[in-house]
C-alpha cells in the first residue's frame, strides 16, 4: 500500500506504514534497513491513516541533538505504575531513544531475606511481585526444600498448583484490566477487577488474606483448604470463561483496539533471547518456552494443558496470549480440583513444620516446639541452589547460598519484570509517542518485582 507514496525523502530514520486493520506504525524495509528517500529542500514523513495520507509532518533535513527534546515520562505517570521513570528522547512525536530509570520503589528485600530465617522467608518474598505472591512463596520454598533434600506430600503439591494457577489468572486479569484502561478501553478496567474478586475471595477464605499470603512455606502449605472449597472453584470455572467471551466480543474484532495494538511494539524471538525476556512476551514472539513444560515443578507435568504461541510479537499478540493462558490455567485448576489427593498438607518433620494450633492448648511440648520454630527457624545444610518457576510474567528464579545456619547467607531473586523492562528501548524506539503506553502495558511490569 505504501509503495505508491515513496516519492521523496532523505536522512529520515524511519518510514511510517499502516496495517490492514487501520492505525500506523514505524517499521523498516529492505531486510531491516531504514527507508531513505530524497527531497531537495525538506524532509516529509508521510503517514497513512486508513485511506488518507497525511504528509504535513516535517523534519529538517539536518537534525541535531539540540533539536530533539528529552521528556521525563514518570515516575508519577499512572501508566508507568507510579514508580517507573522513562527518559524519552523525542523528535517531533517520534520516540528516538528510551532509557528506563528504576529504583524509586527500592525495598531491599533480597538483603532483608538474609536477615530472616528460612521459616520467615515467605513473609518477605511474597511482597516482591504483589500481583503474583504465591509464585514468590513457591520459588523460595522449592529452593529451601532442595537444600533440605525433602519432598512435600502430594496434597501439598496439588494445593500449590491450584493456588498458583488461580494466581496466574488473577494476575492476567489485572494485566488485561490495566492494559485496557491505559489504551482507552475503560470498561475493561471494571470487568477485569470484577472477575478478579472471585479469586481473591477464595484466597481470603483459604489463607486469611487477599494478597501477600505467607501460605506456601518450606515443607508444604500453612493450612488445608477450607470446607466446601470445591463450590468456590466451580463458581470460578463457570463465571470466568463466560466473562472472557464478553471481553472478546468487546475487543477482539474492535477496529480501534486492533489499530492501537497490531504491528505496534514488535519484539522478535532473537531480541527476546538476547535481552532475557521470558513469559507471555517471549511466547508472543514465536518461542514456545514455558517452564511448566520444560522444567516442571510440583508435579505440574501430570496436568494436561497447552502453551499458546503467536508469531507476530506485537502488543496485540502479547494481549491475546494472556487471554488464552487464562483458559489453560482454568484447565489446570479443574484437574487439580478433580484429583486432589487426601493426606497431610505439610511434611510431618517436627524440626521443619510447626505443630497444629489446636495442640498448643493441649501440650507443653507442642507450645515449646511452636515457639522455637517461629523464633529460631530451622537449620539448612550448607550448599547453594537455584530454582525456577513460571510466573505470570516469565521465569522467576531464586538463588540461595546456605552456610549451614538458619538464615540464607546470600539470596538473589531473578525477577522477570526486571528483565522484561529491558525491552522498552526496543519496543518504543522509532515509534510514535502515542504507542508508548500500549507498549509498556503489554510487557505487564510489576515494579515490586523490579525494585526488590
């Protein structure tokens, strides 16, 4: 379509094209080289908007650094999550360079984790990625259990899978809700948080809290599932698929939505691998990498589910893949509910897990045991370990070095949001500033996972 418009231009760093669905994006031609066209007096960038060609966007033929503007986007900007600052270099309305600036939420949780014993560890890690706290607790617990060389009971593993996959759904619902609001689909914000309440209600009934649960602990989980928990899960399995169909009716074939998302913020597989980008962003770029399949944990290899993959690598693909992953997580939740084993929900080693609370009123030994576990923790053999799980944002890893005491000697967390933010200069450069917010939202960063 743009072949008819390539009449003149020189020293332009980009060429604007449009997608079939409407809207426009910046792309390169001729095997990745930028399209340069010649004109004698001035440079004109022609932008195709639907069937109309707009050619009144002028740039002087000799652009100096002094004629570009540095704009601080954030940290108070709502679409940068309140604590992310972007130094954006603009040439007119086109983003030329981007530098993410982090650290406005720095909490020092990794260093704090070295001052807490292993039993207290989940109370700290659960607050890192506050939209998917169960995954933080799980990866820390798996790392600790690997150092202890213990296996948790089957019921504990199944409860962990049930809770983490429900957490994946709730996290993706927030991503869909806030991403829709950032782009202008205000109804999506209301709908996404409305459905999330179903899951948070179940979390509160099970753990006592809506967020930051300290539920998954080394040796199992803190408590068993509540009475009649199956009815809550059945309601979730019934309501959420119906609401996802409503989302599709509202957005999937919406020409405005497609125009804002398709061919915008493209990430290739090679770029994802080069920058360490994982999770939905990697799978939306054509690479079927999911740790639940490649490096399974907690018995998730026993469950049947698919890994959605797209080739386009644009904002639309990253949005769509989250919707499809919710359906796959619902499959896992349904299987976990139908195959929940009986038995204990934590190991019966008194040196690692505290006694039941009802025993505290009956036994002095149980009271002493409870006191020592909560104040001193338990000692872990010397060694080092790295464990990973597939969080809603990608590979979440925990590296622990033990010196044989009850506290980690060193702890480091591989936060997926931290790595995924490296993609911002790639997806935003040489594209309109109007597409910046859509690109940020599609990466679904959680700054608590970045500034930990």
